[in-house]
């Protein structure tokens, strides 16, 4: 059965039964990047959503698209890796997994700093007239090309394979190359001896946002907590999850966007504790693959309503940071193994976490004694739902009111102020579900499978499947078939790829 027919049947079924694919048993992406720098106007769009303004610390996940305006540039960080967007550039994140990354570059120019590749992993950049496969850690400068100029691929360091109309080549950097311009200088890490960030003594390089910790705080050992990071230069009334705003993202629901440049990692991993009247971030044991959460908090009030308070025209929304040892119960999945994995390192025995009678959080979580409850941040519900800055709108409530309010694990179950039409959500989520259904299964040992990303509900004209360990001739033959099919479908006149700063090793 073709993908298009299968997608049609899936959408038809969803419309008949009114099934919400984003219900609790759907597992959201566990590998997430962030916007780490921007100069000008950067926009982001979730699958099926509308373009909206993006800012530093906005999360980036599979299914999202980003674009820069003229005279604008931006950087994304995904664990230890970096993607830089030049002016007038659009990228679409097809897959973002531990072993497979697929990015489409419809137009514009990007720079990629690749720190490592998982054994047997695949890093694919889809261009309008071909594709690039990164074969080794290094720095790469890639331009999509347009009607007037061909694509351009530069391996500043590392090794890549380029497939396009008229070219199938493996590219390696020359030792004496001085390729690069002001854009490359802006994103490319400086050369010379590399000093390992202090944060990597305590957290994994795969923790997105770790790069912003050094220089903004200091690490200390605390009895009962282990390694603790203390932020510096804070506002007097600062508390975790207070300076920033909430944003509704379809993958997770309500997601915290922190104002502090270092605020990504401490908002989405680990826990916060008051230690000697100081706030300290406790990342927990160093995990090679830490799991992202939209916000390690619990909410207070009535589900779908909020928290009532005196002299108000409507309810408020209140939340507080979870402390070490306190379990986070997500609203975006009910998969028990995933929930345990999310809490690994934060609670003493994640295997002991069990679901309640209705599949939701158990009584031990709902009725737990939370140490940070008294530090809850409270804002009017319209401020929360509209994603406005929370610090200027804070409301003071008596401690007894906060202590006695019902606890809501994971989400207040309040919709955003402006929701995407239900039908549009169903279409987008159905497409996401189909991508997961049709995604290639894990390849046998020593085999890496390249597949064309499915973006915004549309499949590219052809699929390229290669075995990384097989002879390069087989890979080139399959790649040529893919490019030929793509060019036939799009009726595009063949163009050459301009390759700079490389040694060419043709395939014979």
C-alpha cells in the first residue's frame, strides 16, 4: 500500500471516530534542540501550525520548521552539535533521533558543527536537487542553491558524501584550506587546543543547553545532592520558572521558555533545591542520554480551571519547581517505561513508579509533600494562556492557600488562548503518527539506512536506502536513481554542484 493511500485511510479513520492522536499514550520526542542565538527575526512553525516569532531557549524538535528573514541569522544547539542559519534561510527538521538526523534545506545556507556521530548513525541534509550525508564529525558549509546558482557544499573539516544531478562524490577537507567568510567565522568553533567545558564533568554532552552553564554560575558539591550548579547575577526575587513565559507546543503541551540565556538545561532536566537559602540546580547522576521534559514542575488548582483567589475577575494559574526525589508525571504520555525513564536519576527508585487506578498519576504523587510548593509562581490565567511574561504579572497568595490547593501533575489542562483548529491538528498529528509507523526499523549491525524525511505531511519524490558498509558503487547507483526520480518528478534541468575547499575522490 502506498504511503499516500495509507495516510488517506488514517485521516479518514480519525475523522470518523474523532480520535485525538495526541492523547496521553503518544510519546513525544526525547531528543530536543534549542535556539541558542539569534540576530534579527527568527520564526518557528510546528507541524500543522502557523509561523510565530522564536527566541533564545525555544525548543526545537522533529516536525518543526525555522526560517530567518533578510539580514537575520540564528543558531541552534542540539546537545553538542550546532546548526547555524544564514539570512533568508529555511530548515525543516524531519527526524531528530540519537542515531538518525534528517534536515531539509529548501533554500538558504546553513553551517553545521557536528561533534560526534553514533556508531552506524546517519546525518542527512536534503537539498532541492540532491542530498548530503555527513560521514564524520567536522564543520560543514552547505547552500541549497536556487534557479540561478547550483547547490554548494564545503567540508571545512570532516568528510561528507554529496549526491546531486551530475555528481556523486565523497568530500574531505584539505589541510591548507582557508575557506570561510564572516558567516562561517560567526558559527564555527575557534581552532587550537580545546578546553572541555566544566559542565561536562557533571552532565552529558547530549544535554542540550549545557554549553550555556559555564560562565553563568558555579559548581559545588552539596551533601545529599551531589553536584549542584548555582546560578549567579540573579534578580532579587528570582526563583526557578518565574522569569520567562509559557508556550503551547503540540508535542508536549505547556512548555516553559526561560528568559535567562543559561535557562534551557536547568528548566528541562534535573531538579531545583533550596540549599542554605540559595537556589541550586541538581542535575542528578550523569546520564549519557538525558531525557527532555517541557518543564519539571507541578501545577496547583482545579484541572482546566486554575486557582481561585480573592478580589479577582477570574482564576489564576500556579506552579512550582520539583525538588530532587520528586517524580514528574507528564501529560503527553502514559507509557510507564517512558515515565520511569524520564525520572531516572531524579528519584531514588524509578522502577517503583506505578500508574494510578485510571492510568494517571498515583495517589503518592498527587498527595505528596512537595518541598518547593511554598515557592509557587502565580499569574492570572489570561497571562498564562496567552504566553505572556510571568514575572511582571505575579500575584501574591497566602502560603496556606498554596499549601491546601489541589496538585495537578504535569499540566493544568488549560488550552492556549488561540488554538489551532481541531481538524488541522488532526491532520498534522496523523501525519506525525504515520511517520512513526512507516519509519525504518533498526538496521542490522554495521548497516545505516538513509531515508528521505517526511516533512509537513508531504513525502519527497523518492527514497534513498543505502548500506554504509557496502561498496560505495552500490551507494552511488541507488543515490543516482533517487536524484533521477526527483528531477523527473520536478522537471528540473540538471545542474552541477559547486564544491569548494575539498579533495575529490571519485567512485570507480
